[in-house]
C-alpha cells in the first residue's frame, strides 16, 4: 500500500494490522480517513500516526489504545471524528483530547 501516495481513505477493519503495520500506513501522508478498528494496534503503534497531520477521521474501536495512545492522538489537530474503545482510556487520557478543538463526533464505546 505504501505506493498509493494519493490515498485519502483507508479502511482496514479486522485485517490483522499490528503496530508493525502502522509504520507502513504512516507513509500514506495524504490520508484523511483511517479505520483500524478490530485490530491488534496499541498506543505504541498509534504514536507512529502522528505524522498523518491531515487526518480528519480516525476509528480505533476495539484496539489496545490506552491513555498513552490518547496523548498521541491529541497531536492530530485536524480530527473531526474520533471513535475509541475507551475501556483502556481513563480520565487522564480524555483530558489530553481536549486540545482537539475541531472534534465534532467522539465515540467512547464502553465509557
């Protein structure tokens, strides 16, 4: 996929993506929408996504993202829609998301 440099939307729901795969996805710098739900992605992998500064939609439902990952996500300042599986995210992680002032839709499943 790394050759698809103009790709703007990528859905990898339930595709066995791991943190190692995130590093390849992070090369797709034109992405505005990314769905990684139901994958073995953790906060460590999400840290590599901070280079995708144009992301407006991010779906991390049913992943292993925790407070550390929420802190990484807080650097994606253009996010308008964010879907998180909040079972691993505490109030501390949620506070880090308050800088996402363009956020219009926040789904915290399990909160």
